C-alpha cells in the first residue's frame, strides 16, 4: 500500500502507525474539555463512549516529567574554596559563592566551577624532576654574555574567576610563557656570578614581582604565590672549565682572607708597640726635663748660698760628697792631721760577721741577703792603702 493513500492508518490493520489527524482531534477535544472545566461549566461534554484518552494523558505526563527533569538539572552545589561562573547564552552573568545554587538549565544558562583554593604549580626548564631538563626553556643569557641554565617553579592560585575563564583561552599556558619571559628579563640584567651565588633569592623576588605585573596587565585573574629556583648552573659542556674557575676564585678568596687575618693581627700589634714606645719616650722626656729643671733649681739655690758664705758652703758640699761616697763602704778611714800615717781599722771583718748573723736570723720584713756596694762615681777605698791615702790628700788639698 502506498503511503500517500488517504485511508492509510484508518483501517483495522494494527500493524501501521496511528492516524495523525485523529491524534490532533483528540488533543483539541482534550484541550476544550480542560478549558471548559476551568470556565466553570458544570456539565462538561463527555467524551464519546468507546474513545480512550490514554494517548493524550501519556504524552502530557511525559512532557511534564521532561519539564521537571529539565528544571531540576539547574540545581548545583558550589563547594568551599570554589566559585561558580554563570553564563547565559555564552555571556557572563554572575559569580556564585559556595552553597546550593540554581540556574536556568541548559541551553539557556551554564555554570563552570573554578577552584580558588588549589595552589597550582608550573615548571620552567624541567619536568617533574630537575634531571629531566628542558634545554630550550632553561638556557638563558646574562648581562656579561655568559650562558647559564636555570630551572624554577612558579606557584599560583586564582583571584578573579571571570578574568581567568573569559580573558584568556589557556591561562595556565599564559602563566608559563609569562614566567619564562620575566626570568629571562631579570637574568639578562645581572652578572653571572651574582645569579649563581649571592643573588639567587633576589632573582626569585624580582621575577615574582615582574611576573605578577605581566599577569595583571594581561588580566589573567592569577595571583603569584612564590617563585622557587630549583637549579642554577652553567651548561654541561663548560661545567669542567667553570669548576676550575670557581676553584681558582675560591683560592683567591682564601688567600685574601688569610692575608687580611695576618694584617689584622700584625697591624694592631705594631700600633700598640708604637704607642707604647711613644708613651715611654714622652715619659722619659718628661722625667729628664723635670730632673734637669730640679738640678738647675738646686744649683741656683746652692749658688745663692755659696755667694753668701763661700767657705761654709764649700765645706758643706765636701762633707756631703764624702758622706755619699763613703757611706756604703765596708772600711772606715780615720785621718790624723798631726800624724804621717792613717789608722786602718778592720771593720769590714766585723761588718761581714754582723751581716752573716743578720742572714742567719733575719728580722721580720727584711730581705734575706744584703748586698753593699760603693756608690757610683766614688773612689774605691778597699784597694791599696797608699792609693786611698793619696786620694784623700788630694781631696784635702782641693
């Protein structure tokens, strides 16, 4: 039978599809009954006997069920630490906070959950471990035209969900490119020794600041947490020569430190010795000057007395001198003006015996040994008696 046959579907053959015209008439009649019942008709028209309303009721229930499921699909939950970005026909509408939320289901609105609490990490110059180096990313040029390999990691999280979702197609890849560009700029402005040794933390801080400025300028919605330098070293091909240069530099620094330590030890000691000698010279100068001034004053006073009584002063000076010269001798000389000889008393033996007795039983507070010697510059009276007698006579004549 042809499908264009107008009697197709009206015959008793149950194997064919239902008549569309009949279904449409049933839908119209059902709608008329519902509208009539709502308008307050107490005797609504009854459907003819033998006509079933199941096809219309089944389709209605099915439509209602689909509508309920569609509306229920708009419910979603935003976890703590996340944000929901709602778009309506692809245009940004709002950002929802944590908690149960609802939006108009697809295809009218859609929601993308963005994690704010997760700290993401990108690796530049290596993958997973520093041994798995990426030469293209790690090789950089310093300000003094030396090549070094730098491997570092960047930790970041999100601060603006709308900018992260809509402003850049691949924001994570954008962060990696910006990090590589930032550290190349920072390294290119510094010397190789500074980058390798004392300036590593400063390089990381400068890279972090420059990277954040670049990401803010690109409106990526990313906040940089930390930049960590994993490895900073010269290329493998020049590693041996670089190690030799580093060792030579360390030897130079060691020798400089040793020389500086020696200088720090010798120079203060020499300065202390010079200061001590200077102080001693100044003390000796003051002593000599004061002694000379005292002798001059004493001589002036003696001269004054001598001018008043020359004979008395001369005798007094002679007696003082003889007392100072002979005061510490072990012999006693007695001059006899009327005789022609000198009387020599052996008092030295007596004095030695007295000294021996003193050593044997020393008095409290006295030294154990007493040494007596003539005064400097005095005549030696312990020698030949003739010489002593001539000396005394010469003094008497004077």
